[in-house]
C-alpha cells in the first residue's frame, strides 16, 4: 500500500511569491492534515481537511490556505511568502473519524524562502 | 498556549539497556497521547498511542500515562542502535494536537 506522497520534495522561493504544495493520502484515508516543522517551534498544526471541507485549523495567518479534492488529494497554498515561512511542510493522512488521530506522515516539502 | 514539554537530550544509552523518555503537558483536558519517532531527515512515524491511565505495551515499547500528574513516558527495552532517533510526544485536547520538540535518543553499541 503506497504511503502519503508529497510533491515537490524541495522548493526555493523568494519573498512575496506564492507557493502550492501537493499531498496524496494513503488510499482510503479521507482526513488530510498539514503541519509546519521548524527547529525553533517544532511541529505546528496548520489545518485539516475531511471530505473536501476544512474541519479544523491552527493559529496561522490567512496567507496559509488549503483545499481538498473529491479523491482526497490536498493542496496547501502560501501567499506573499515571508522569510519565516521557511520550514518543512508535512502532510499527514488518517483513517480515523476524528481530527489528528493516528497520523501517517509524508516525506514533506522543504521550503526555503530567500 | 497548550504546552508539551520534553527534555531535548541527547539521551545516551548503551545497547541492550532501557531507554526512558518523558513528557509533561499543561492541558488537563487532554484525551489522547501519542509517541512518534523521527529519524534524521525523515518524517515522523507513529509508534504508540495511549488513552487511559496506566501502561500499554507493544513489543519492546511501553507507554505510560498518568493524567493526575500530567505525565506521559515511553520506555524502550533492549535498546538497539536502530532506535537512535528523535522521539516526539504529542498530546491531543479537542481537535488540536500539540507536539513537544522531541528528545534525541542515541543508542551506543
């Protein structure tokens, strides 16, 4: 069974640009969560989608947005990039009916903002 | 701010010993508790979940939960060099899952 797939693996952008990250969950998983990981803050919850609806969100500005498609694939968008957005962005899928239970993480997208 | 605290380490143990990893949390309403393992340059991998007070064993791993003391621990028996990784404690209250910054474990041959 294929795991969670994230693309691209690496991204380099400049301040002010926008970026879109993609995530394909494990087959059958309808919940997709996005996390930001930095050395200073650790793992922080961005938002979670379930059946094409954002079910929960963390404390990030509106520049961070996402969506989920009918096949459960999800995209995350960050607009007007700032230097502080440089991080590893992890997508996680889950079979559980409730948010943030037993997550399976993808390999992540390493975003560098110059 | 819901906090999850872990000693950053590194925690160094000899091969074959028991590694004990600890975690404290601030939100008394927390209901679900998880341990994730993250190898360097890799993504986190779920290794244990625990929901009620007491011990839960899975192979060489034992998770311990004490809600009164707001304390979660992970014991790794017969530690192997392949167990060397960062161990993340995650605590869920409501829908929010808060991660600690992790404890680095080094198992020396």
